[in-house]
C-alpha cells in the first residue's frame, strides 16, 4: 500500500494535505483497495457547507458497497473535484493526486495535531 510522507491520515483512511489554511482531502490507497472498483462519489452537494471534524461530507460507492467519507479537520468545503464526475475510477488508480475529493478552508488547524503521520498510519493499517 502506498502511504505518502507529508500527509496526515485518519484511522478511517482519509488523508489531508495542508497548505496554510487550505487543505485537500481524499481517501487512502488502502481504503480504495478495500472498497474495490469505485463507481460514484457523492460529495458535490457539500460545497459551501462548514463541516466539523469527523463528520461525513459525502459517500463513495463501489461495486459492492457504499461508504461515508469523513472530514479529518473542521472547515468549509470550498471545492469538489469535478474531474471525478464520470471518472470516479481515478480514485482507484491515483488516490493521492488526481483522485482527491474536496478542498476545504480549515477552521481549526490545531485539529491536525490529532491525526496520524505516515509512519503511524502504516502501523495502523498493518494491525
């Protein structure tokens, strides 16, 4: 499983990449491999909403299941990755770059301190 240094991770298998008070959120390589072939991402309706850390901002539908995705830190959803519309499988092939799901404006950057770094996340998925 690919785990990228410099990102923060949740135990629910979301990642967040922070740049100042903006952040990009997606699901990990481990998560996409567990879900299987992704066929639909439902998160566009959350644009403009302010969502608390740990709350669902949408869902990902795979051939065999539907899973909620949760925000790793509180913030306002400012953009949905429209490239995923009709090309949801990008999450399977490129979960950390082309397969990002939303961009947020962080409302409490201190919440990032509670997340896992790459080494801690690797240990978590090895359990």
